[in-house]
């Protein structure tokens, strides 16, 4: 029999649930059979005991296993649909909607502690013009991999625009965020794209907003985007971090 395409963890759930149901059914069958035989003033003989214990597994086992497999397949299909709905098709990062939603949720859970980074590929139009859009897609994938390789496992990474990425560093203050942003910038700047004698070093500009209050995603993004603009204006391939203005922090805390 060919096994349906389920991950090992789901097969574990299938076998555990099937086994538990069969064990419970077998025990119930044995108890009920004993009660019936006692009501008839007859004791359980060996044949009756074997039938009471074996029939639930023989008759119900295959049906239970089939139902559990179908249930696991449905869970896996829903998981994959949810993943597709929240993932950018090109870079495997979170898409903008999912990234915004998860950052907002994280800000609520951590009482607004963390740093939002907005990362933009420098001279991306030049890459597309010189090397073509397919190579431009490769550049975005390279940048996405460099970002993921230089943040913590629980940090959120999303593609929030054409060549723009977002990173939310949960519980990271200015110093930790600056180190992470510099790691990302340096990792991207070590990459090249080349074709037919043409070569171009990659770089990104990064703007960041450090949150220490109850600000929402929109406020953080506005500040990070402003810092990104400052990094671009200062020559690109730079990191610029900022925090909430004192007035905004007071309003958030009041």
C-alpha cells in the first residue's frame, strides 16, 4: 500500500490516535460483553473473551486508520494552503499582509519592544536593465537568503515591496538591532551578480525604528521608512536607525 504524502509527524498522530481509539474500544467491548453475560447468569468463556477483544480491532481498525489518514491529509492540506497564503512566491519570505499581521501581533504580545528594519536593494533597476528581470529575481532571492542567514530563528522576515524587505527583531534594542542590520548589510555587500563579462556588487540600504512603547506597525514603518530614505540620500549601502519621537512615545504610553 502506498502511503499518502504525509510528513512523519502526521503519521505519528495517525498511529497514536488509531491505537488509542482501538484500545478504548476493545476495553469497552470486553466490559460490555462481561456485563451482558453476567445479566444472562453466564460467565465469559474463552471464545467470548477472544471475540470481545479481537472484534473491535479487526472490524474497526481499518476504518479508524482510514479516517485518521483522511483527517491528517486534510490538516496537511490546510497547513499548506495557509503557508501559500502567507508566503511570497519568489523569496519564501512572509508576504506583506502576513508580515504586517505578525509584527502587529508580536508588538501586542511584547508590549511594544522590538525593532523594525526596512531593507531596500540598491540600484535594483540597474540590475534589471543590465542583466534582465530573471537575474533580478535571482538577486532578490540572494538578498532574502542573506537576510534570513543573519537574523535569529524567531525573527520575522517579509517581502513588503518589489525590492523591499522587512525584518522585525523581537525584543531587540538599538545596539542589537544595529549589529543585526550591519550583518545583513555586509552579507549582501559580499555578493556579486555577473553575466557575459558584466559584474555588479550587490548592496542594500537599511532603515530601522526602535520601539520602546505601545506603537503600532504603521508608526514604526513610517519612522523606519524615513530612516531608509536618509540612508539612500547619504550614499546607499548604509544603516540608519531611529526611535519613536518623544511626543509619540508619550502618547503611546498615556
